[in-house]
């Protein structure tokens, strides 16, 4: 799966994108989302490059 739209909108700026194109340095973002399993709601944290 990819990165949520709100994370891209808030965290990834044009400067970060330009720096990646020039130096190939990856940017880590952390996302939080609600998920449920067996009717138990949990807060899930995932990190993406």
C-alpha cells in the first residue's frame, strides 16, 4: 500500500522532492490509522519510505 494523501500534503514538500532527485536520499514518513480485528479497534502505526 502507499502513503495516505494527508501525509503527502502535510509532510512532502517540493524541496524534499528536489533533494531526492539530486541525491537519492530517501525520506521516511510515519502514518497513524485506525484498524479493527475481532471487533477490537486499534491504532496502527506504519512507516514508509
